[in-house]
């Protein structure tokens, strides 16, 4: 029998969860769990952690702790499958045994850890929601091997209707249409396709987790459990490896679900952080990040998920932040040869396609050798830090980064080839290297060595092995037409950014029918995302136009362009003579 857990039951579930934590060694003396919202009157964003009394936070003060036996990781899942005595534990064992024998499954390392935690969540969900599974009269050697032990945690997790990440939105949702032109659109479709393939592969084994005679684990339920995992998982491996007492856990586990800690919500002005200790009775703590800050009773304690753009927040967590200072847009590396790869098939084009394909593969090989991705992140350009601002001192003394101001791109903007970073942090150093690789051609002597398969050449220089970012950058800067390459970067980036802007503006005037409050909430989030994307792209477009104009005035570039025009004129003359003959 399925147990109902409507939202009105959540306060009771929160109370049961808090009691369960305390009984099992977790400590949070002045905290409680409540419904959280980003602002008064806004929709709930699930359960949050709140103070029950007024307090003054002291930096590094421990406000809560979780013992090691409440950490959920791959080792725990293996122990349940191996040592669990209940029929439900044996179902998990059959599920994992089947997965282990699936030859088409290539998961290992973190991917395998994720898979085990998905199995745990589905096992816990069926055990917590079906009475005939939760009441088996079997005494386990350890309580953590019993599905019923984990039920208070499983039942307080967001339900399928609570989870509102873009991957879980209905396919006919108007909000999905409004994602067109953002970098979330393609990511959602790719993720859905990946999950569909994965579920098709795993379904025969996941069926072992179903109650007898039931068919509860659907493709939609699998998408839900994946969303729950990614919105809550913490990577603790590197932190745990610092402590000998946690060595056994750290050797095999990186991904962890941590009851209590994973109910902390995000804010850029976080007042707490999680911290790993060497004490098994309090292996993960919540510690204050501010010093001397008075807070009232009923204040939500918030952590930072990191410097995340709205696209990632919406994709993984289901919310966005207006005026997000960490906004950036991910775009594929614009390999200059892609134009040839998209042409029609004819004899001449086939030769060009083959050459273009070879060039792209060489570029991807160099990216891999340098540890670079074939993507670039575009940010709004920022005002440079002033030497007399004291910002560097603030960073050193306080360990915090001062708020930055977006660059106002004016006609008299002081930028030239001598400017240390003419992009004003619009692209990172690594992404600029990716752009150099993307736009270089055989004219710059870029190729792979014919005698040493892993050796690359730029100009007349063979890059040393193993190739490094510094050696590659030095070779690019040594090119006689280095400023031409940079102009090419600005021009192609401008083309890409303009194309992205056009995609966003394409259906801006289209009327949208709002069916219900849920759809209105989704559309509101998408509009915040679209506005933040437009702000970044417009700012980038203005700067790139300025850079293109300034670089065309560079003497080296003008000489190159004049030579190219002369060569083109000569070719046209030769063709004309051929026609007359």
C-alpha cells in the first residue's frame, strides 16, 4: 500500500526527521527544519535549516554535526546488499548483481558511485512508501542496513511534484519553449535522452527493487531520483582523505548524501559552510562563516553552492538568482573549419571536408593534451581592479573577493594590443587558449607532426612534450601574424555572440498562454534566465565590436589585410584570363 505524503504533512515529516537525527547522534541544538522560500510570498523551495533562538555567529563556530554512520555512500550501499538480512535488502543485492553483470554498462569511479546512490534512493523510496516492505520482522545486525531506518530521511526528500528542475518540466510546458536560445535548452534535451537510454539499460535490474506484484519504478521516477541526487550530493573525497580516521571511507567514496547538511539552501551571502573533521561522531559539521553577526530566531542558515550561473542553478536545483553576479554562458568552441563540414557533398567539398575533419580532430587532440574543454564561457566584461583601490589588500586580509562592477564599454575605452587582458575577464585565460586553437589554420603552421604522433607544431615551433599551456601560448605569441590571430578570435566570437543574441530575440514577441501558478513560476524563472543571458551577450557584443575595430587599426593587421586583398585580386585576374582564353 502506497503511503501518501502531501505537502500539508511536511511539518510532521520534518519533526520525525529531526527526532531521527537526534536519536542517531546528529547535533543541532539551536536549529530546526522549516519550509524555505527565497523571499516573502514566493513559492517554497523545500525544507531549510532555521535558528530557533537569537544568536551571535562566531567564525568557525560549529552549529551542527552529523556522525559518520549517517553518511550515505557507495560503501554503505555495498554493505546493505552484502550483509542485509531483510527481503528488501536482498532485492537490492539482486539489483546490484544484475547491474554488475551488465556488459554494456561502462560506469566506474564517480559514475559508479552515482549509480549506487541512485539505487539506494530508489530502494529507500520503495521501502519508505510501501507498508508491506517497511514492516518486515527481521532484525538486522546493524540498523543502517534496514530500509526502515532510513525512512525518515527518504520521506522528507522533495517529491516528484516538488522537484522543479528544467529536466522534469512537461515537454509541452510553455517554459520549455522559452528556454530556446539559452544554453539550458539543448542541455535539457541531451539530459533527457541520456536518462532515457540509461533507464532502458537498467530497468530489468531496477525492477528487483519493486514490491512484489508492483510496477512503481518508471522512467519518470528514475529522472526524479537523478534530480534528487544531483541537487543534494556533496563531493567529500579530497576532504576525507586528510584524516586517517576517515581513510576507509575516503579510499572508495567521493560522492555522499548527508542528512541534515543537504537541507541547507543556497545564498550568495552564505552564513555557514560544511566542514569535514577527524571525529567520527561529528565527521561533517556546519560552521559559521561570519564573525560577530547577530541573527534573530527564525533566520534561515544558508550555504553557498559556489559561483554558479543561472543556467546551472535552474538545470540542477530548479531556481535562478536575479542579477546573478556569477552569470556566464557556455558555448561550443567555434572551430573555424566547421563551415566546410556543413557543406553539401560534392567531389570538391569531400576533399575540403576531409581536410577540415582532420584539422578539427587535431585541434581536439591538442585541447585534450592541454586539459582544455571544447567549450568556452562568456561573461560580462568587468572593470579592472584599480591599483589604489585596496582590493588586493582586502582579498589578502579577509580572504573575500570584493564586488566587481561590469565594464561600461564606451567609444573611448582604453584598450589595445598592449592591454594585459583586452577581454576584461569576458573569457578566462584557458578559454582564450581554446579560442586560439579554434581559429588557427595551416597559415599559422598549425598541424600535427608527421613523425611523432603526439607532437604539435605552431608556426616554426614544435611544442615540447608533454605540451603545456605556457609553451603553447608562447608559440602563439611568437607568430608573425599574432595580432591577426587575435583579430580572428574577436571576429569569430562576435559572430557567435550575435548568433546567440538573435536566437534569444527570435520569439521575444510571441504570446504565451499561462495555464496555472506552477507554469507561471517556471516562466518567471526562465525570464530571469533570459534577461541575464541577454545582459551578458549585449555587454560581450559591445566589447567585441570595439576590439574588432581597434585591431583593424593595428599596422601588422592592416598589412596582412592588404596582402590578402592583393592576393584575392590576383586570383580574380587569373580567372578572368582563363575565361577569355
